[in-house]
C-alpha cells in the first residue's frame, strides 16, 4: 500500500508515518517548511520512506494533518483522510473520497510543551485545566483506530473522536467514534516529557 503523509515532519505526521512504516506500508512524505523539527530523521533511512516535494504519484491513501491547501489531492489518492486537530477550522470537503477526522485534543510524544502545559495548534492546554484532560486522546490509541479505518473501503465524511472519559450527555453518538482505550493522562504527560527531553 502506498500512502502519502502531509506533513510528515509535524509531530502527528511523524507518528502516522512511523506506524505505517512499522506496518510495512510504502510512505511518501511532504515536509512543511514552516515546522522546525527533526522527526523525519527517525525514519529517513527506512527504504519504505521517501520525502517528496510535491504530489507526483498516485496513492492508495493520502493522510493530511491540518493542511487545508491540498484541495486537489483527491485526484491523486483513492482515499483522503484529513486529521483535523484545530476545532476552529472547518475542513469538510466536497470530495467523495475525503473523510475528515476531528480530534481536537490529540496529544503525544513530540508535541510542544512547557512547564505550564501542552500546546495544540497554538492553544495552551494547562496542566491545571482538568476539562481538556477528560477529552484528551493519546496518539498511539488514535493510531490503532486509524489503521482500521485505512483498511476500510468506505468512511463517513466526518468522524469526530471523543474520549470515553468525556461526558457524552447531549451528544449525537451515531456521528462519532468513541475511543474506548484511553490512558491515564498523568502517565501520558510523563511519557511525552521523557520523549521530548530525548529530542533536545
């Protein structure tokens, strides 16, 4: 299976590409030059990975992270999965092959953080704020579900990911995918801190 990941040097793109490579997929990645990271060094020597400057090939699947400038990508991919972590953006597509996966509290190793909290799309998620902690989804748990969706032929146009820890009152569950296997937030934050210290 040939899959395009945009951008592969985003912390989410890194995790997606690494998981796909672990599963034996051929992965092409397009770098976002505005992101200063060395994530691609982790898989840059893998013979199944290739960094490309533009979309040149046809792909089984294209996976986009928060990138709304790829409107014509559906012409090069049989299926497009658009991972949207910024709830302020509306990225629904008219394309019949595109599914938007909304996961506004996705957290994991490599994301920006400081002594006060984690940063998601420029938003500070304070360690003191317990509300987002109930909604947080750990990247590795999300990837387990994403790998299942990659194998499926048809997906809805919009999939909203919510944590089982989140209060589901007044929620239309039929439009959402509830991620059941969520982890203790304190363990996840410690894992992120350890990984990020190794990056420095």
